[in-house]
């Protein structure tokens, strides 16, 4: 998500394309939605277990980032 925010869609896609977890599939779906490849996005939403996002791309970016940061923070709490 950081690379996407910095305008490097290709680097962001490269990272998630090599991952197999549900969170990466969710990011992958978002990236293909952003690209305008809605069929591919649909496939990755299914793989992620997340519903297709109905709102703006910026809203989805915020949602994904928020959820993923909460997961990271939860794993680092003592």
C-alpha cells in the first residue's frame, strides 16, 4: 500500500503477486480495481474473502491500510 500511495503501482503489484495470503489478495484486488481490470479484481476479491468495495479508491485504500496496520499493531503488543 505504501508503494501504491507513492505512485509505484508496479512495485506494489510485484510484492502482492508473489504472496499467497488473504491480505495480499485483498491488496491485489484493490490494485487491479485501480488499474481498471475489474475481472481480475473480482477474482482477487474472491481469493481474499473480502467483498468488492463499492466506494472510491481512496476510501478503499484507507480501509485496507487501517485494517492491516491494526493487525500489525496487535502482533507487536505485549
